[in-house]
């Protein structure tokens, strides 16, 4: 099976695809357990943790987007954010920057001066170009940051 045609996996599934999932989760240092081929509660917990790290909805179900992120090891399809942007993606960013201790403002979904300063602070600390713009590189680094 190619990675574009992976099956939906959830609690109770068994087989080679689950072993592949366990190997990918282990590769990203999220699943330290034996490769059993059983989608049990430890696998579901690891999937949820991975989904949180790559900014996907934490369902514990491995769908197409989760498979894609597992192969890339990073967030996928995230919007470029900069000063003046607004919406749910900005709230997600603000929440994440709060956990990294770079942002101390309101979680209001408005990318203003405080959010830009927090992004620049995070980028500087991570050795990224500190431009205040959240593009794929910054999203990827945010996803790999342990809080």
C-alpha cells in the first residue's frame, strides 16, 4: 500500500498497518512500546499526542491527514500567519506560544503587535529567521517543541 492509500486506523484495529503506525510513532519518539500490531489504548494515546504536536484535531484516529503528517513528521497545510491575520489559526498559534512561554496576551485570534513579538521571540530562541511571520518552517519548529 502506498502512503496515499493508507487505511483509517482506530482503536481495535490490528495488522501490518498498525505495526507501520507504531514504527512511525516510535520514529518520532512518541511511542516507546513494543510493536504489537494492535491499536490499543497506548497507541491511541500516542496518536493523540502526535496529532496535538502537528496541530491536527486530537481524535486518536489515524486518517489521511494524520498519515501525511506522520510521514512528514511535521504540521501540514498550515496557513502563513502574520500581523493583521485573524481567526482560529491565530488562536492556535497564540495558545501554542503561551505554552512555549513566548506569549502572555489574550487568546483573541487577532495577530497584532503582542503576537508578532511572541513569534519573533520564539523564532530567535529556535535559531530561525526572526521575521514575525509564521510560515511552514516556524510551524514545523512549533510542532517539534516540547513544552
